[in-house]
């Protein structure tokens, strides 16, 4: 079914039309999402490399990673390219020359190219200078402390030389043990590795770096399979190189989460997915769910897992071929249902095909297809959705409910980097959006509807607490983004303190929910003129009058600073056509600077600005 | 040594060689070695060994991996391992 990409050897594409490139990229993404044998995997990697050279992968989001290790990481480079494609990323990895990890930390040398998005630090215990004194708890504590300092120093080197965040890998415990005695003996290598890993996780919780939990993957595989002493001595790898695709996939899920490309909503089938049996045939008393059978318990446990996802900010939706009333019945009345009707943000139950319904769910939530994860026990439905909607993640969950949880976890589709409060509030906010859309239909008059939301806008300067979400928005917003200016966390940190800039993070609350940070504005200020360098908004709060209110605030501030000209720019991309008329709609006129490669310029004199109608209260912090 | 089994092994080895050295278009014969294939560096060598081990269900010894002079040596080792 892969119409124009296959794993049979074929020449790299040379020139393709735009439409063919779209199609090619979707096909290759679908291909990359399959489970492949060793040789097929190799062909996929070569196909990806050829496509990269042919320049036809521009539909994927480019991410550049530096790899820094005291062991060989080269075997991950091609698999990373292939693994990234299945998550919509174009992962280009650069490895520091062998044995230069310490040089990177301790000298001014920089082996990496410019413009990296992150540096991955994977140092095993041999990279740290340890006392390793046996039976000495104080010495062990000093060793872990020194390792922590060293990692911080490496992080700082990455910050200084490359201005990018770091991802630190936990280390597989591969230490040979004489027996249980090594667990009791302070100073043993296995104890050190365990403490090292706790320290790395704590550092991530503290916001020092992002943690890649490699040791958990190694534990899943098993250390006997993970490590091949022969390969270690010949190639200096501390993992079996056949595992490279698995390891690359694991890292790519972290990178996807870091780049805001992880799953944000789950789309659930019902029959034989949330309960055993078919509700339409077997009826409420006939479906298998809950404490009466092993099968029923497995389904209940799966539902609890879905609730855990919800607690982590994942929006829960239903897509079922069923009569709506019958499908809702268990949610309302079955005593063993863990999920209740109000846990479900969108309930799409009808006889349309699933691809159509999944699209409808995305529209109702205001989420793109790439943020959706489809869960169905039926392999035919999974395949259909993969064919029709290659952007939707469809983990291979099988048809045995006892396997669902582990298979979803292993797929990494819901991997996440450090959660912040906004992430947790987001699920509520998407639900509220779906509900508000219903109210809108009832209220009729849009202004009345806006007023009925009792919105409150809070404007604050960039700060440390908001920084992760600000960076997330700046690095991933495509549609409502006037200039698509991208900054990483280090650059955001730097701009916060720049006195010539006004950087606003804007929050919105309404009576249904807390939306968190929904708009970012960066203005460059000079004496007579302000330039709006970046203006972006979350697409969750469209048509709320946010931009009108926010522009009122900016113009008021500009007038207060006696500025005579505010300049805004629209830089067209293939994603942001929705804001093409943004400035004209807000009363700006075409600027005297006209159009150049830097975009279309608009301007407005604050003294001539007509304040726009606003439907919310504004608070400046 | 059996000519027929060697030819069969060479055919399977050729398939792996074509996959791993996709830019090499010359002939694959027992006297092929790293010097004749630009992509055949030390990293690719280990990868080749791993793929062959998988394909034939055998294990090379570390000393062998480092002493193979050409594909003929590799094929002989595979044949040996299969006879055992």
C-alpha cells in the first residue's frame, strides 16, 4: 500500500513537486512507524539518508542533537534519523570525536556545529573521577557529589558554547557483581551507578537538565542482552549495537516530548478496548468489566491507566462505531466503570468511519492530528487509520487487554519532559473548549457569549517559572505566529533580562478553566519606535478577542512611553496564513518599509489608535 | 570444503554487503575487503559482523573479527561454524 516509497532498493528522489513531497514525507513516516527486521531497518536508514541528501524531508521538523559520551555513540546516528521520522522529526545527530567528552567540559574546545537544539550527555561511571574507597560511606557521598558538580559543569559548557539545553542519560547498571555483597558495600560500582541515576533524575526535577532514562530501557531489555563484552572491547560501545534502533527510538520520544510533539489527546475505541464484549449486542450486564473475571479486571486496570494519563494532562476522548445513547450507557450506569462521562472531553459515537471521527475530534479540541493517539483493539481499524491519517500515532496494542498498558508505555507516545502546572491545566482547558463550543450554539449572540465567559487576562514579564512553557510556545507554535521567531530556553533566559525589550507572557482564565500562558509578545523598544518582533497565541483560545485586548494594552504602553510609531511584521510561512490579515484587522496600515524578505511591514501611531472592543478584565503583574 | 555451500554462503553474504554498503556497486567476491569499499570503516565492520552473526545464527570470536583479511576468510569461518 506504500504507493511511492518502499524498502526495495531504489534511487533517491531527485526532484519532486510540492504535492509529491507531501506524499513522500507521509509515506516515509508511515514506513518508519512499522516494526522492522534488522536488514529492513538498515534499508530504512539508508532510504532516509538518501531522502535527506535529496532534500525531500522538509515536512519533518529538523532537530539537531550533539552526542557527548565517553563511549562510542556512532551506531545511534542513522537509527536516530529513522526513529525521528516516525514522530515527525528530522533528527540529525553529531557525535563529538571519540574520547573528547572531558575536553568539552574542561576546555574551551567545541567539537559540535552551531545551532544545536540539545546536547545529549551519556557518561558511564568510568567518566567520573572516583575515590571508590570501599566500606566508606563518606567517600561514596563525595563521589556522587563530585559527579553532580561535573555534570553541572558540562551543562554549563553546553550553555556557554552552544546556548542550548542538555539531556542527561541515566546509566544502565552493568556492573559485574561478586554477589549481593556489592549492594551492601559502599564504594562498589553498582551502588555508585544507582546513586548517580537518582542524582540525574533529581537534577532534572530541579530543572538543571532533561533526563533521558536510558537505564530504565536497559532494565526492560535486561542487562545480559544489553551488553556484549565482545562488542565493548572491539567497538567501545556499552550497548549491543543491534539495540541501536530501540535506543534511538527511546531517545527520540524524549526529544519529541521536549519539542512539544508528544501525544496530547487519546482517542479510545470502546468495545473490547475499554471493556470485554460488544455493548450493542451483549448489553450492560453482558460486557466483561471489573472484579468478576481476570479479563474484566484487566479492562478496569486499563481504564485506571487512562485516568493516570488524564492526571498528566492528556485529553481523553472516545471514537466508537455505536449508537450514541447505547455507547454512553456504561459510562453513566455501570458500577465498575472507572472512566465516567465527564472524564471524556469529546464523545464521538456514530456510524461514520473512524478517520472522519478522529478528524472531527481534533477539530473540536483545536488540536492537530499529530497530537492525537488512537487506541483500538481491532488491527483492521488501526491499519485503516494509519493509512488515512499517517500523522495520528497508532501504537500496536494487540488485542489482549492485559498487554495494553505496557504496550502504550513502550511506544513512548506519551513520553513527557518535566510537567508544569500549565500542562496539568491544559486537559481541563481543552475539555472546556469543547463544552464552550456547545454553549456558543445555545447563546447565539457572540458578544454575549464572550461576556458570559467572564474572562480574565493576566499580563506579566517573562520569568523563571513561566520559562519552560514560554519556550515550548515559542519553539512549536506555527499557525497563530506572526514572525515564527524560534528561541530555545537559553535564549529566552537571555532575552528576559534585556532592558531594550518588553517581553510579555499572557495568561487567560475563564469561568470554565485556567488556560495558562496563551500568548507571547516580544517588543523591541527604541526611543521613537517599537517593533513587535514576536507575537504568537495558542490556538486553543481563538476568537476570544485576546489579540484585540492585548493590542489595546501594547498601544497604551507605547503611548505612555511617547512612542510615535509601532511596527508589526507578518512573515508568511506555509502554516501561518490564518494571521495574514492580523495587523490590518487591528487597525494597522501598510508600513513605509513595504515588503522585503523580512516580511510584510505594518505600522500604527499610538496617538491615532482606536481602542478595540474588549470582553475581558486585564491585570498587569 | 564444499564449493556448493560456499556459493550459497556467498550469496547470502552478498545480500548483507549490498544492504550495508549501499554506495558500493562493484562485484562481491571472496577477495573483497575493506580497502576496496569506501564505506567499510571500523564502525561498519562491526556492524557487518553483527548482521552476519544474525543472518547465519553464529558467533564470531573477537580474535576472528580482527583477523579477517577478506570476505573469503569470513565465508570460511561461517562454513566452519555451520559444520560444527
